[in-house]
C-alpha cells in the first residue's frame, strides 16, 4: 500500500513536470538585451574585468564610480548573467558569512563588524537599483528560515536571539505565527529576518548592471573567453580567441569556472543546484497558502529547499540536491537533471498539498562556486596587479558587491575596514585532490542525509570536519 501511494505521488509530480521548458525562467525573457560584440584585435585599459556575472559587473561599475576617468574593459565568455547570476533564486542577503551560525563559528570576534558591513552593502545595492533605474522587482521583504523538524525549533529561537544581539531585525515565529505568514502543514516554526534579505529578478539585475556599466563608459565584450593571463611589462596581458587585452590591473570574477590564477583552483568545487518554476498562481491558489508578505523562504535541513514568489505570482522551488561531478568539470550537460526535478516536485506538493494540480513551466540548474568555509575569499597575484573574489557558496547575489569592493581595495593597495577583517585576510582550507575529493564529498553528503534523519545528530565524520574547518554546502 505504501509503495502504491508513493508511486501515485511520483506519478502526479511527473505529470506536473510534463510540459516544463528545460531552461532558466529568468533568462527566458523577451526583454533580454542583445549581446555585445566579441573582442577582436588588441585592447589597452587601466582595469580589465574578467567575467560578466555579478562580481564582474559590480567591479566594473564601482571602479567607474570611484574614478570616472578609469578606462575599464569587461570580457565575458558567453553573455552577461547567463551563468549563476541569471539562474539563482533571487535571494539578495545582507550576510557576508553564509549566515550567523557560520559567521559565529569562524569569526566570532569580528562578526558585529561583518554584520554591519553586510547591512551597509545591501543598502548600497538597493540605492544602486534606484539610482540606475534597474527594473529587477527588488522587494526588501526579508526571509523566513523554517523548522520542519522538532529539533530545529530551538535552533531557530537561538538564531533570532543572536541576530537581535548583533543589531539584526529577526523575530521568532511559533507554529501558528509562521503558518499565518505562509500556510504549510510541514512548518513548525520560523525565524523571520525582516530587513536583511531582498527578493529580486536575478537576470534583470545583471542586465541592469550591464546597462549602467555601458552608460558610465565601460567597454563590454561578450562571447570573449579569457584563455590565458600572464604578466606583461608593468601590467598584465589576457589572451582571448580573437585578440588580447593589455591592462594595468585585472579583476577576476569567474567564480565556479577554473580560475586564471591556477593556485586558486584547489579551493573551489563546482556544485550543481536545481530549481523549478510554477505557472502563475490564481487568486484562490494564492489565498490557500497566504504568503501575503512575499518573504523568501528556506527550511533548516542540511539538504534544504529555498522558495519564493515572483512578480507574476509564480513559486520558484529549488535546492535539496547539491551535485558534485567527479573531477569538478563545469559542463552544459550538467544543467539538467530530471531525477532531481521529480524529487523536487514531489517535495513541493508535500509542502503545499493545497496546490495539487499546479504545473511547472521551467526546470533548470547551474554551478555554484563552493568553498570549504561557505563564504567568499579574496587575494591577489602578479605582484598585486591581479585580484580575485570567489567562493560565495550560493549566497553571492548580495555578497558579490562586497567582493567587488574588496578587489578594488586590494588593487588600489590602500588598507580599508574591509581589507582589515580576518575574513578578507584569510583563506579556507583547500579541497583534497581526486579521488579523495570525490570520496570525501560523497561521505559528507551521506552523513548530512543521515543527520537530517536523526534529529540533526552529526556523526564522527561531520564532527571531524567541523573541528578542522572543512565543509561542504551549496
């Protein structure tokens, strides 16, 4: 009987996916801007930015804001925002440390500073969206972390208290309070960060930043892959398929893709994350689940879901599986994973049984630049002429602007409050080489699944990773 019920549930989930377009919803937009021409021949500039995602775009924009006379070129291998910046859930968080718990575990002494800098960074993003008239459906509605198992309830209560001590605006919600905000039989409690997260359309943010860069005089070349970086005289030279750029300084925003600074590569693994998008919900369907305040939502399991409403009343539902492929290859064929979509759809209807019959219109995935401490790290190469920011581990929509500021600080060579932090001055532990990396990630995934099934109890393997500061997340 149980098996029959499970098969029926899976069949219903499959029917809901039957007509879905295997493409990112955000990028399937008739207002997508035309690509800029590829670089042909030689270019010279003060600052070359490699990568047309958020990190690169913010770096180019902030460089021109700091010094309008600075000559800035940006090159992108595909099109602006096509990778993680156009595929994420659109959660723009103030946290620079991948949440309070991770920040307290790694930088307890400077967490008040990092929290303050993170809130200022989110404020600056909101200001830029307004200043440059970026139409990205920016809504500072906050995010609710949800308890879906009893052992998570005291953890959320403690997190709300810690946030208040650090100047945050987080309130604990009991079962009735959280279900008054968003109604699901699976929700037992919540912690609502009311001002520390904004929801937005991620692709439109990237395209708006691109337009703002162009308006300030940044020269952008798309379909221009940076193939090799090397010192050249007093500057740096980057080779591309049809030419080269000679720059006084270089900022790398390549994230999950192999860094042009080879020594950075062991610190990053590309992890694939997947999402579904529903059709627009009707007024009765919206009324059945509440969600009038439009917060972002995520549950508190190790294998967690994140979900939010779009401007046209769809639900984005993503997460749970975090897939690492042997050797760390970033490849187009990893962007689709039907077995994960079926799992996600099944979980969706378990969370919202009142939405039985809703269809999914889009399914997609993409690579996340995961590092062992779950938060970005920074550095320079080539005698300070090249800077990098990488390792956002799924929380880069907001933190990428901070990363851009740090790279420009490092290239300028002037100490700032940002560069003085231990977070900026230190690096995570590197991941071991294959096949140890593959085996270790597999054991970690198995252990996290087991912890979810045993009231959060972490086995010896996870406790050992905690002690040495090595982790795996998405």
